[in-house]
C-alpha cells in the first residue's frame, strides 16, 4: 500500500485555502482526491513508495496551466504510482456499483461480455487480472454475435466438441483463434479461420501435410491442440487391454466428458440469440442504407436542378434530362461509388459523374464553371457550323452525304437523340431502324469538334462512309453501268468491303479506325477508294470468263451448276477476296495467279457441298 503523508491538524487552514478557489475548481479538486483515495483503498496490491522528486534545475521554468501535474496535495504522492490492474478495477467498480466493496467476477464480466473478439483480446492483454476473467461463454457468445471469421471458427470447433474428439481449448486459446491471422503450425502463411475437418488454425499447405495427423501438437502457449486420436494411435488403441476408453484415459489423458459441456452449452444457448441479433443488425443495416440512398438522391436531384437553372434555357430541358440509375437501387450498390442518376447526354454525364457520386464537391464556383462550360460547348456547335455541314463547300464530295444524315440544329439534334433513346429503351434487343438518328453528343464528339476534326467527329454518327462511292464520280457512273448485272444490295456490300480495305490498309477493320482523323485524311481515303472500286468491280466479269474458258471442254454432268457456283458474285468468299485484293508486284495483267487461287478455294467449297448432298441422301 502507498504510505500517505500526515494531514494538517488544523482543518480551518485547509478550509480557508479551499474557500479561496472557485466553486467549480474546488469541487473538481475534491472529486479527484476522492477518486484516488478510493482506488488506493480498494487496491490490494503492495508497492514501494516513490523516490523523492529531483530538485528543479536553477532557471528552469515550472510547468503550469493545462500541463500534467503529478504533485497532488492532501496526503497523496502521485496518480501515476497506481498499478494498472488497480486503476482498472477501480474504474470498473465505480461504474458498475459505486460505493461498494470490490467483487471478483460479475462486474468485469458485464463489461467484457459486450466486447467484440478483437476488443476483448486487447482488453484482456491489459493485465493478468483481466485475462483470468475471460470465460468460454464470453468468447463463444461474442464470436457468434459479431459474426465473420470468428463465428466460422467457433462453428468448426463445435463439430468436434459435440463428438468430444478434440482437446478442450482454454478460453484464451478460443480468443486467440477468433482473432488469428497466421497459421499456428508454420507461423508463416495467412489464415483466417479454423480449417474444416482439422480443428486447427492451419493453412492449406499444413493441412495437406498433416491431413492424417500422425503426431500430437501443442500451440505456442504449450496447450495441447488438435484431435484427441492421431493416426499413429489407431493400432495401439485396438490392441490396448483396457479398451478404447481405457486407452483414451490412460495413454492420451483425454479430458473428462464434463469439460465439453461448457462450450457446447454456451454454443447452444448463444446460437439463437446470436442469430436474432445478426438478423436485427442486417435489418437495421439495410434500413440505414436505404435512408442514406434516399438522402443522397434528394441531394443529387437538388444539385442537378441548381445547375440546370444556369444552363441556356433553349436547351436546358433536353440536355439536362436525367433518369434514375437502376444499379444504385440494388442492395449491393455502394453509395460512395455508384451514381444515383444517369444523364441522357453522354458528355454531360461524363462531366457531372464525379459530382453525382459525391455531391458535396459541387460548390457554387464549380457549378457556375460547369454551366458556363456546357453553354460554351453548345454554342461551339453553332459557331463551327458542324450540324448544318456548312463548314464544307458545296463542291465537297462529302457534303451532301453528311447533310442527309445530320440534324440541322442543336434543338433538332437533341430531339432526335431523345427519340432514339426512347426506342432503344422500349426495344433493348433490336437494331435501331435506319430512319432514326444513331448518334449522340459524346465526349469524343465534343473533343473532335474542339480540335477541328469535324468530318471525323461526324463519322462517329455516320459510321460507314462507303455510300459516298455510289454517289460521287468516277465510281457513280461505273455503278450505274453494272446495275443491270448486280443488284443494289450487292453493290452496297462490295463498296463497304472496298472502303474498309482502303481505310485499314488491308488489315482488320475496326469501328474506331476513323476516329481522330483530319479532313485531309478523308479526302485522300476517298480518292484511293474510288481507284480501288473502279479496279476491282470489273474483276467479277474477268473471273467468270476465266472459269468458263478453263472448263469449256469438261464433261462433268453438273458443269453449268459448278460454274455458276464458282462465279457467284454474292458469295462471301468471292466478294471478300476480290474486295480486299492486294495486287502483287509480279502479277500478270490478266490476273491469272489470283484467279487460280480463287478457283482453288471455290472448288474446295464445291466438293464440300457435293459430299454434304451425298451424306444427306
């Protein structure tokens, strides 16, 4: 016990000193002294008196004010002289039942029973007195209620405890298992819970090595762990004179049956309560998530309305239209990462997406800047005359083609986008009709217009420029000459094949091949496509003449059918080979080598057709 100094015999002096202090200061000082005295009286630990304080160095300023003061008056030395277990007991006793003498168990248990497994472990590691308070029921109840890997470990252990085939774990071992992070066998690999079928907190590597456990194990604290009977005990158990029960008691020192009752009873009694608590927790969690989502929806809606009021009134209703995001309403959706609304215009959605997800970022200055940026981009479409296609001369080969496929104004553009979106929503698995506008105001389109790549920007809406070959010279007259031999559908497909071949340079054509291209690129590509189309379309007649000349002396009964099959222009292989043809350097003028390869491929397909017909017969 701490020895206290003698108290002044004259109480009037102390009273006069206390009266000089303010009431609040005087009350707080007396409470602090009483708390220290009570803790000292309740503590049963013995420790020596502190050594006298060192003399203050000359000239050193004494710490005053809000700093720590250890020199307490009224017969006490220093509050830091109290041991930790004494302070903890004092706090617990004062909270649970102030004024009574300290008891051993229920009061600390009341506090620790409500802790999570991690908090209980940290609390019990404070001192030995608290470690002695931990019971199996506390750990089992806490693990089942708080769930997670701790609950799974307890459930795996319970399977063995019911069969009484496991060494009974101590409360502290159960607590370590519930908070474990590393394999207790190798002390290397990460582990989250007791491995099923083993009763050990082990990793898969150690489980494979010790699947049939052939040796008895102990943990780092020296406690026996794992199953009672190992693989090496099986033969000895069978031959033992005292039988199985005698071998378990004599050789294995198996714990008594009654020692399993605490764990099993605790598990059975806590399971229903834990299930109810977890269910209530999930209901409360879902309700809180729903309230948070609803609050965020209202906040985002207000943010969009405030921004809409600053947008040009001619287009604000169309360009600032939005719809609820179905993904936000889903149960697993995260409020901090999922947008509550989707803007109808893609470039507006890209612009506002960070603020829809986190509306608190939208300040007054940012809102004004965003509104000014949206208005400037809409005005840019008018200033650069991209919608009316007046940025091109009337003699430009692309002007008529693009003008027929582009809305003439911003208002018509927004209306066309809205109609197409409604149709897609009503028919999600169908292709958009050709009479509807397929484009939209995307960020890529806006960037293309800002960089003066206007034809490339319109190409995002048009997609296929091959119809220009049918309407511009010199290929327009060639198409008119071949219309008696080829139908319009074939000519459109062949023109698309030639165009894609020229754009991709003979390699695979991607839909993004025309993105970010200059207007000069499109003029050069059209010139090359004209030349390629004019060279390759007459090759169908030349190939037909080549086949008829080569097989004119053949005695095949199905010769006419075979020739028609080989020279059929609408066949994918024939049209694709001629449309994407690359003329070699040493190629003959009559294209004999190319026609021979094309014929070889056609004969292979003809023989395959004959075999299929014979198989069907």
